[in-house]
């Protein structure tokens, strides 16, 4: 095969990572310039939100996504100060933040009442079934509840009830949903992982950061195990991350910086990429300097 000539259908696989989802904006820009386009998208947590925007009908999807991230704030995604968090935890016993802010983000950018069937690309949203502790891939019906569930990090957000199941963040069991994308029919995977080992934040300073830090440790290790397995079945292009930067997954103030760094790393990598059948091209945690 010639460089970037991947077997179709091509799936873009977008992992979770809180505010580090901004890295995927730069990766997507590099892929667009390289002429690599998805036939289907699968995502977990913040990756599911980015994937849903990519799957919307109409042009300029990347510009739309850039615009969303340019105005994203911590208060919008995680409303309330410390006292509010204490009150929420005391009342709920299970979580620090309501998902009302996240619900507004979903409805505001995807449209209230939007369904999977309204999208221009097949979309897979990955959640965790509380009863079975197994990943649940959702591909049909209303979008809002599955997206809220896919982002419902335990201790941070409440679980979401959907069609008789109680669901949590898919990052607990499939933060980079490669197996799920293959199950959707993909013959090639392009992985946009934003929970790189080199991207771990410094020591957590708040209870919310402790919860996010714990989740990200689980997230980053899953991909190390999953990628070689998926690569036995299909080409897996694992885009590299930029040089490590200490950024909390709750910090939305460095979106542009993260996107630019990720673009530079991915663009340089794609220029040299040659794919020759199934295999792992790149690796989880790979960074460029």
C-alpha cells in the first residue's frame, strides 16, 4: 500500500481524558491535511463528544469542533466551587458535580433531541454497564443519555440510567475503544488517544483531581494491552502525542496550546507513515520531541 492508503472502512477511535481532549483537535487537523477521513467514529468519554460532532451532517465539522473547544471552560463542564461540590457530595453520596452543565454542552452543540440516526457517520459511544462491569457500545436511539453516561466518571458525575441499565464512563473498561470500532466493521483504525503516559498531571491538589488522576491511570494502561490485540486484525495507526506537559484534565485554559502541539506531532508522523497490512503503527504513550 502507498502511504496513508488504509483499507476501508476507516474508523477514527477517540479516547477519553477530560480537558486533554483538546489534543484531538490538533490530531484531526493533521489527519485532514493528510487526506485521511473516517467512514465511522467510535469514542469514549470526552472522545465520544468529539466523535459525535465529527459525525454531524454538513461540512466544516473540524471548524465546529474547534469553536466548541475555544469556548469550553471548567465552570461549564464542572459547575460550582468547592462548597457546591461538598453540598453535592453530601446530598448524592456518590459524586461531586451534577451533569447539568455537561447536558447543556451536549444539547447546545449537538441539538436537543438529536439521535444517532440523524448523524452523517456511524457513531459508537462506549459506556460501562454497572451491573456487569463490561463495556456497552451504544449505536442507536437518542444521543444525550449515552453521551452523558460515557462521560460519567465515578465520583465526578452521577451514573446515567438508559434503557433499564445504569451506566458509567466507558473509560473504566474501554477508554480507547479499538475492539468496539472493529465490531462496527472497521478494517483500519486511526487512534486519537489523549491519555498518554507522558501526559499524566502532577500530584492532584483537590478531591476532584484525585478522582480524575485515578481514572487516568486505569485509562492509560488499557490501551497498552488492547492495541497489539487489535493490530493482529487490522492496521492500527496510533498517533503520537507531543512532548509531555503537566496539565490537569480539569484545566481548560490551555486548549490552543495542546491542540497546536498535537498537530505538530501528528503531522510530522503522518508525513513518514507507510502502512503495509495489519499491525501496530505507533504505540500508546509514544511522544515526539
